[in-house]
């Protein structure tokens, strides 16, 4: 299955604050917050939603197509992704901007405060899906993940015009985009991804109820953090998919991207939405156990053993026919 993943490609600067953000906030002065957090640790990692998602898909044995905009400083990052199986030939290289930067501080309760510098990502709006589709003799699915807002709208509109099924994943851009643009992004999507908070924000900003959204999308996938995920389809009961048990918690950054990677891998393999979510949950768990969005390793034997422990031997046998983890 030919899946193109559009979205951000960035370098992550991840910091840890030894305390709780909430303890530093004064309820009566939230209209004029002025805070500085002295952090204990800084780690610089590879990131960006589209890059994280394609990395996870490649680690499961697929060859996803990365679509985004970067600076000339992308060379080492590109080599890393290609070595893991990501097709980077459709990445646009800016002549004037650096690759985007994500700066995130996490407290002891795993709450996060983050900023994102767009840099070269602003040029993603120049990318056409047509030549990419021609290079692969067609595309089976395009994921529109967080990116330059104009690029997200352009990719969605082009996918509709060309009859390419698309998945909508507005997540981090929901706060920036007005309801009209969000409606444009999700209407007609084969899949709609969000977490539980974003689910409510989508409904609030679009003015559409949950039922009205289900009239407009094929499958609605809502992640619930430590509670797993929920799959909704019009006319069918909701399906709750339990999380995969973790071995420890290191950093939540990139967990949602890893879930999408696993879910889309299941879609590529023709699995049911429930099974797709199970693959997504276990992939996400691997990210939670490490610091950094692409520092985990998926081992074939261990992955299937953990899958069987979480979801049963029958489920693991079904997934085992397809998954080809990057590591043995």
C-alpha cells in the first residue's frame, strides 16, 4: 500500500523541569504570566510529526513516503530516515530557511509547555501531491498531519480533487486554525485522528456534533493516553482498545505520532480498525519508554511477544503475518 505522510519535519529540543508547572501558577494572575523554568536536562533529538510517523512505519517493515519541507541542514537526518526505510525523495529543500525546531519542557507530572519554530516548514505549501503520485503510479492514502496550515489545506484539497483517500490529523494546529479551515481539513476524510481533548476542540470550533462528524469521516480514532484509544464509525458501537502495558515512563513526546505509525501500518496490512489501534498502542508504548521520538527499537520477536501479552495469541498471530520489524 502506497502511503504518503505529509507534515512537519523538525529537530526536538527536549527539556525536563524538576517540579510541577501548576505549582508555579497564581490563579489570580493568569492573565499576565511571566515565568522562567530552570531545567535539569536538555536532549536534542530528531522529530517532526511526519518524520516520526514515517520512522515508526518503516520500523514495522513498511516503506512510507515522507512529504515535507526542510533546510539544507537536513542531510544527516535524511540519511538516518533512509537507512531505516523511509522514502525521502519527495522532501522539499529550502534554500533560505533552517529545518523547523520544536522546544518542549516536561514537568514531573508529564505536563508539557512547548514552542514550535516553523522555519523551512512554511515552504511545504509549495509541494504538489501530483508528481508524488505519478512517481509511485498512484497513492492509496495521504495522511495530512500537523504542518504549515496552508500546506495542510492544499494537500487536503488536492487529495479530494485527485480522488486520493486521505486521513486528517490536525492535532497541534487546532489551536491556530479557525473552524472553517478545520471543517475543510476533516470533511470527507477516510480517517480522523485526535486525542480526547482535541476531539472536544474539533467539535467546539467546527460547530459539528460527534454524530455530524461521523457523517463526514469514515473512521474516527481518538487516543486516550493511558486509557488506550476509541474507534468510532457511523452506525456502529464504539470500540475501546486497551493500552499496551509499558515497562516504564521516560517521556511522552512523540507518543501520538507512534500510535499513528502503528495504526497506519495496520491499515496498509488490511487489518481491522481495532487491530490497527492495537498495533498503534504498542508502538506508542515503545516511544513512552525512551526519551526522544525516534530513539526506540522495534524487535520482531519482542514486539510480537509483547503484542500477545497485551492482546492475546490470536491477535499476535494475525499481526505476525505482516509485521517485519527493523530489528531482529
